[in-house]
């Protein structure tokens, strides 16, 4: 396996909640780390779900991404190691909600939007930076888009899944024009797929129709195991490595790495 020479920064975003965004971030990062790539998860969601999912209790943290954004600490001072080699996190706490107020006080819109980019700039030594953004198109999500090279959009295979995607793509266009000309739509990930329903198949077909060549091939199914994993503070691919959800996320990571020009020798294990 060839190591990456340049860190890649991906923001995972969808203003619709409950689409599997955090689950996607955490499991992709975990699969990368398991295959030898160093990954840093950056949790900029005040709900702190990515932080909790990686086994860290936000209630006992003395510093978080909030402190980085307001300038009292550097990112290197706040980054926490997880139980898994090559997998670290820049954690969130509920105090991050206050960062929205702090950032909105800045009169210069560009300065406000680029606060996260500037905070992440000194970070070295990771192959991937993966940003878990909140379920909104507010200042924190815009900051994630301004800091990223690409955006990955989890899309739930359920009714109204396409609702809001046009608004998200419009926001991406605005960020490209005014803040980050290099931002690309890296891909959409179909999540929570239920093969028993015609609706899931219909949503999948529609997303691929509206975003040709921009949807990852793998579809992540609904999985009880993936839902259980955060309560144990583990990524699903470690908690239930042979589950259909874990296999799907490994396949997604394999697709992502291959698309970035890297090969991973991997054979899907037997499903449960």
C-alpha cells in the first residue's frame, strides 16, 4: 500500500438529520486506520455524536474544537487519541453551540467562514481529515465546506430524501464561488437501504439519476449492529466486523481510497 503524500480533507454534510452522517464518518475513518492510513475525525457538531462514537465522553473534556475555533487553544493541544492506532479525534462538547454566536459576531463573512480552515491548517501527520458537520447549513457547516477539498453527502433511502439536496448543492456552489474554489462534490452515499421496500429502490434510482457519476456504488443497508455500536463507543466495523453494515462501510472506504488513486487489497468477509 502506498501512503498518501498530501493530506485530504473531506467534509461530511447534509442539513437533514438522521441520515447516517456521523456513522459514515466514524466507520470510514476507522476502516482507513485499520488499513494503515492515519485519520483524524473533526467533530464540529454540538451534539458530539462522533466524539461519543469513538469512546470519548464529551462531558469530561476540558477542551474541544470550540476552544480551537475561539483561539484559546491550538488543534494539536486538543486532539485526542482513541483506542485504535492511527485513529484520532478533534472532539466536540455541547459548548460548541456557543461557537456559532462567537463566529456570527465577526463582521467579515470570509473571516467567519474560514475560521475552521485556519484552525486546521497547522495540523500535520494525517493522511485524511474527516469533518463531521452538524445537520444544518449554518456557519459551522459552511466553515467545514470552506476548509474541505471535497464534500461527501450521506443520503437516507427514505421518503423526502431528495428534499434539501438542491439547497445543499446551491450552498456548495456559493462556497465554491466565494470561499473555496477547489471544493468538489466527492460523492453521495446511499444509507439506511431496505431491500424489502420499493421506496428504497426508488430513492436509490432517483439519486443516481439526479447526480450521475457522483454516487458511490455501495449502498449501506439498515443495520441493527451499526445502531448499537455508538452505545459501546466503537465504530461499527470493529463492534460487528462481519455485519452487513460493517462490510458496506469497508466497501465504501475501499471505493473512496481507490478513487483517490490508492489500492487496498481487501476481500469482503462472510456476512453474519
